[in-house]
């Protein structure tokens, strides 16, 4: 099973503030939808609650310490990132996406296979950060540049990193 982290981060590694996205990037949201539709998406409870509902045509796997937390039918509550991954392995999935937040990203960096990163050309204030991408561990596989326009608040690059093999 391929484990992909998908994130939009600023040049200063900020990914959010007050549990909200801090930019308007229509192209990034469309790419996120295209890549994750039909797959299981793993996230922390705060990330799930910031979306307000399960995303259509995806199975939400939500990590929470709350043993009484419930989700709509067809979605899954777990109590650790390891439980989330094991649940997906048990379902024999080909690919899963880890979509945040900051603590979940930090935990997942040690075993993810790829990073799908929207690198936003901005230096916003924020309170949630993506871990540094270590070039000893990750190699850039592809990069596509997008210019700021009426639908996208900032210039950004869509970058795929693969874990280096030993």
C-alpha cells in the first residue's frame, strides 16, 4: 500500500492558522479533489471538524483520543495514526492519503512513501507547520509552476517528492 502525504505549505512551512486554511488556491483544491477522490483519507479530528463534513467520494479515517467520537456511516474513527494505517492495510487498499494536521504529518513523515506538496510562494503568519523536508530522505520527482490569478491568491508550485531508497 502506498502512503502519500498531501499538503499545501507556505515557504515558511506554515500550513494553517486557527485550524483554517490561510489562502485561496482554487487550482490546489481541484488537484486535491482529483488525487484523493475514491481513496481513504487519514486526518486528525481537528482537521476533520474544520471541513465540517466528510468529503464526497472519499472515506474519512479520523484519529481522535475521544473513545466516544462518532462519524457518519461509512467513515472510520481510530485512536492513533498506526491504527489508521493498519485499518487501511486490513482493507487491502492500494493507496491512502494523509491530509493533516501538523501533528499527524509529523508522525507520518517517518513512513510515508511520497509527499505531494503545494509550495505556496508566501510567508503568512500561522500556528500550524509542516515538518522540514530533508533532502537526505526525500528527492524531488516532479514540479509544476502555477501563476497567481483571479482564482489563486499566490504563485505556487505543485511538487512530488519520493522517499530515497537506501
